[in-house]
């Protein structure tokens, strides 16, 4: 898949596209880009036109100086659909992307006239439910926000030691997060603006009962990033939603269990179409 760009009203949207058929818009997670859901897009491409959109402030899409809230991403998605002249589509969101997808579905319900026909929605390891237990959980990582080369020098200097200690994988995760926070203003702004419970101004748990789109929630059995009850909240509050739990899958299920995820999506959409 080659990355493409399209000009919107104010911003530029970057995306990758593969396959033919009814469009499926895929929204990546936090620190992600158009390649995050590449395995799922490739699997679905035999029957659908899979479009992996890089959200505002991520990848090669525009990176304006904003206090990024979910409403900004919803507006960005709407403009993208208009620019691409998409009249009906499926929507898949992963983690942060699920938050955006759910917020779009809520907004679409409230403004149903003149909006594209959302045929179905899939929420993978979804975020977007207020959870005050996150407050303080990552305080020890705050130096990663510091915009100084000193942090990168320190990380590079201790990398050999982390390898010797057998902590190379977890250390690579920290380095990836550091790079993302320095290159993705949406990620940086989003985290800095949500350090306290009262900052959770745009979670969607109060509104998702208004969603009228057939919705499949997919969660990893051992997700250590987003607690399982978040997925349960979506499945219970969205009318007629279904939930699938992928055994032995963590938050990165879109990479480690992409085949099971894709099969669950296709099965659900086929069942929904036959009703």
C-alpha cells in the first residue's frame, strides 16, 4: 500500500488504500499510523476497499497546534469522507481510534440527515471510557514529554544496559513512545491535557446508548493497557452490540491476532447483512 494525501478544507489527510468494494475506514490507535491496521486491511481487501486514515496530528496528516480533543478528530473524519465522496462505509477503530469511531457514531446519530450511511462499526480494544484509575499511572514517564535532546542522549546511553538486563523489549516500547511524543503533537497534547480526572471532558460513555449502528466490540483476554470493563461498557451500552474476546490476546491484538480479529469482523458483517 502506498501512502496518499488529500486536501481537506483546512488540513491535509494522509491515508493508505487497498482492495475494491464498499469502503472500510480504519482508524489507528495512539502512537499509530496508517500501517497499524495493515494486516487487517490486507485480509479484508479481498471484499472491501480498506482505507487506513492517519488521524489529525499523526503520521503524515496535518499537525496543527491545537489542544486536541476527540471532536477535532470527528470533524477531520467527516471532512475526509466528504472529500473522498464516500456515501456508505464500514468503520473500524483501534484503541484511541475506537474512541474516535464511537464519537463519530454518536455525532452521526444526532445529525443523521445528510451524513454518509454507516453500515457497521467495529471497536478493537476500545478506549474512550472515563477511568480515573489512569491518573498517576504513568507519572514516572513524564520526562518523555520534555523537549530536550538530553532525554534522547540518556535513553541511547542506557540502551546497551537494558539489553544486558533482558529488558530490551520494554525499553524499546519506551523509546517508541518518546519518538511518538516528539513527532505526533496529537499524542503529546492529548496526554498532557488529561493529567487529572476533571480533564476527561470528551469521553463517550454517557452518549453511546444513542448509537444505532450495528457494532462489534473485540477485546483481548489479557489486555494490560485498557481494562476489559471498558470494552464491556461499550458492548452493554450500545444497543444490540456484540462482543468477541480473543483468548490470550493483549492490547496489541491487531498485530498478534490479526487473523482471528479479521475473521470475527467478516463473520459479524455477514450476519448483520443477512438480518
